[in-house]
DNA sequence: GGTATATTCAATATTTCAATTGAATGATTG
DNA sequence: CAATCATTCAATTGAAATATTGAATATACC
C-alpha cells in the first residue's frame, strides 16, 4: 500500500474546494464575480466589509482554484476561475433547497409570497426580446449595470423605481431581473410595479445565469 | 436584534452545506452512501475510522441536509438525502479538476498512466451488455457487490483477481468498475489484466453514477 | 522623487472544528 | 429482566479558521 493514498490526496483537494465555498461572505463574492470581473475595492464596497478582509477571502478562494486575479494598473481584478464554479454553487444551493427546512422557511417568508406568478424563463425572455413587446428592467445599481446587462434592458435601480414609473410604457409587459436567483431586488421591484397596475414578472434567475447560458451581453 | 437580511440567512444555509462537504472523510462517506444505504457500523469499517467519529460526521451531515437516517432494528441506516448531493459532489470535483494543479498532478501520477485507452462510457456498456460479448468485472469487496451491482457483472475483488484469472474468458473484452470515478481499484485491475494479455478497459465511472443514470441494478 | 491609492502581509485574539475517550441510551436476544 | 450490541452523547484536547488591526508593498499620478 502506498503511504499517501492517491484517493485521500484527491479527496483532500475536493474538500478544500468545498470548504472554501463554505462561507457566506465568499458565496456573496462569487455571486458578485458571477456578473463579471471586479476589483477588490469594489467588491469590498458591495459587501460592506473591510478591504483587508475581502482581500483575504479572495486569496483563500484563489488558493482553492475558485477565482483568478490579474493586476490592472493599480487595481487587482478578480474573476471566477471558470463556469464550473457557478455550477458548483448552484449544485450546493439545490442541496440546501431540497433538504434544509430552514431554507424553505426563509424562501416562503420572504420570496414566495411576493411571486405568485411564474417567473419568466431565460428562453421565454430571449424570444420576447425579439418581438419587442416587453420592457426589460435591470434593477441593479448603475455600476453593475454598466459592466454588462441584457441587451435592450433599462437600468432602473430600485431606489429610483418610484421616480421613473411615469416613463414606463403601461402597455408593455415588464420583466425585472437583478443578480441571481435569490437577489431580493427583483422581487421587490415586481411587487411595487404590480401595486402600480403594471404587468410585471421576474426573470427566473439573474445576470450570471444569463451570461453562463451564452446569451448576449451589452455594456455601456 | 432585527432579523438579518433574507439573503444573508440563505447564504448561511448554503455555506453550511458547502462547509459540511469540506472534509475528506465526509466526502468518502458520501461516496460510500452513493452506492446505497449503509449502517454506521459498516461505514466505519469501510473508512477504517472509529465508530464514534463516523457517527459524529454522519450527524453533522444530517444537520446539513446531506443524509437521512432511519432505524432498522438495532442498526441505524444512513442514506443520501437525494440525488442533488451526488450532483453537488460532482460539481465540486469538477471545479477541483479544472482549476487545481495539484489534482492534475495526482491524477497524472496515479491514474492517467495506467489508463492509456479510453474508458468505456455507461452508454457503451449498456449496449455491449445486450450483445453479451463482454465480461463485466466488479472489483469491489464482496459485501459492496452484494448490496447492488451491474446486472451480469462478476464480482472479483482485487485481492482475488490473480487467483481467478484462469476462470476468465480470454476471448471476451473485459470492463472493470468499482465505486466511483477515482476509485483506484478499477485502474489497478485493468492494469493487471492487461499485463496478462486480456483486453481490459475501465468503466468511466462507478456504481453511484450507474445508479443515478437510472440503469438496472441487481443484488444477490 | 514624493505622495496618494490599492492591495497584501503579519500578528493577534476569538471562535469554531475535529479526534479521542469513556460513559449513556435504545433495541434486541436469551 | 439481564446481557449484548449498535449508536449516540459529553467532555477534553489540540488544531484550524476568522476578524481585526496596523504596517508593508506596489503602482499611478503629480
């Protein structure tokens, strides 16, 4: 028998990946990076966490092969290593959804009640985009919108939604999206739009999935 | 304390799942349970770990929704919560394979050199099983074989391979499999069979994937 | 070159995790 | 009902992860 069995060595590596995913803040970083490469600076601001802290998490993630870093001028820009990282996060999310009662509780309490109608699938949105009979709303903050969005989408951050209601065409259906499947902002937007009489629905998931599915992305 | 944001609450749950996957021994338990429900006793024996230790890991995994337990007489039988758990483990493995140089090194050193021929896919094996022109070898220990195996497979544990070489039909191709993609035993078996002049290949992955793909399983 | 800015490093205190041991519980058997 | 077996619990110890702080390094800009 070989002293360090190859199997154990491999499992240690797999465990390293999983363990590194096992931190809420790092999952949040992956959600952000799922939208595109970002600097440490910007990520720290998004998370509302100290820069040194975020930097350390990113380095931990780099050691585990989840992200890669590249220096651009005085910024260090991190990005996801590849699509498999998002896939892994999705797989973990599914385990939690299926088997943790706690998740069900949270989702019911905060999300489901606000989404009585079926969310719109990516395929459906792609189709309706071609017809032009739909208004697509990107409710993320402006900086995230600028770094990449669904072509033709209007950027209406949640904070500005009420102010810009008047500019929306009440005849068209509205589809709102934000970062990912559990991004609260799109739920909130749909709920407020409906309250104003709009026909609003939510995209089933967010920007990262849109990109991962090979859809077109526009940047301004 | 005001309740934390639903998003953070969710991410904590996701992180719990990932963190729980982040231990080599627990991954090994999942590999074992991927073959079917097992008692604490048997799992401990398989891992060569103290029972109390394994029991604790299993309870940790139960809290994270990865496994479920059921009392059967004086045994407590654990099983995977559902298919999503194996899917998550697979997704994590993929991240590691794609992005960790260390994994590549281990695989190259221990596995690849012993597998110059392409492994057989599940689909291919299903087809050739119908033709009957292939000998399927299950090289796992007898107890694991008994709890479920590919229909028509011969159980030849690695330890008995040499002794039973004479009983194998040299005219037929041989396909060997064991637990999972990285289960060393099937590599070893193929290598030894080839050294004896047999036409031997390895199934691309193992028992859990065979089951997950909805293939038939026989038990003796 | 000097200074501001972005990021990383290093040291520390705190918390959490893991393995070990022996005792306690629950179910079965005689 | 005692004895036995499988499992879990509880307490302890050592190891590892995390957040926090302030200093160090690199790059750009003036």
